[in-house]
């Protein structure tokens, strides 16, 4: 069974067509560097984003445990589909899988 993970998008600090730096909360994890995200929950938009950087409490880390928040960098196709959320309209959640250990 694949090592599935989910990240909730809270804020987008920077984004272009191939890279996004976002504040996330790990909903299902831990999520590790190299994780690949292929779906946005509840959306038909195609994404193929790799997690290339995790900064938690100002320090780079190799993984993010469930319920923790961090600034992450995602690279690949579909970064432009990422949107921040609010308590009123909900948060966008991306789903993916961790790389093999």
C-alpha cells in the first residue's frame, strides 16, 4: 500500500507556473522530502508537484509530522492551481504519496 499523505494549503507566499512556496498543515503524514502530489481534493485540476523543501520553526527538516505546520516548496506542474483557504470557505487539500524509504 502506498505511503499516502495530505497537506492543507493555508497561505501562498510565492507561486509561478512551476514552483510554489506555501504554508501548509500536514493532515496525513508524516510527509517526507520527495513526496509527489497528484490530486487536489474535490477538484479536477491536474497537478504533479514534488515536495523539495520543508522549513519548520525556521529550520530545514526532512519530514513533517501530522498536525504540524511548515513552509514548503513544491515544484512541478500545477502550482498555479494552488489556492489559500479561510475558515469561511475551507482549505484546499493536496493528496500524494511519499517516496520509498
